[in-house]
């Protein structure tokens, strides 16, 4: 028993097929480019992370002062 699809259902399934194909093509293009992920190729030691991150500077403190309610 095959169910006939209405034109609307055919359009939806056509869009889904297109989006699936676009996703596969995008993934294939990323793999074919030969670029590796930064996290996989450049491991970062704990010492390199010690100085990075949030640092409160003078202009940040000024903003906090003016933003107080």
C-alpha cells in the first residue's frame, strides 16, 4: 500500500532532501579542504592558559561604577 503524497508533502520532502544534501556536501568540503581542528592539532598546556581569560581593567571598572543602580 503506497500512500499518494499531496503536492505540499512532496515539496516538504524535496526541501528535506535538499538540506540533507547540502549538509553532506558541506561536511565533505570541510574534510576535503585538509584543515584540521585547532584543538586537535595544537594542544595547549595549563601554563599557557594561566594569563588568559577575564581580566578587569580600568575601563571595565569605570563601566561597573557607572552601571550601578
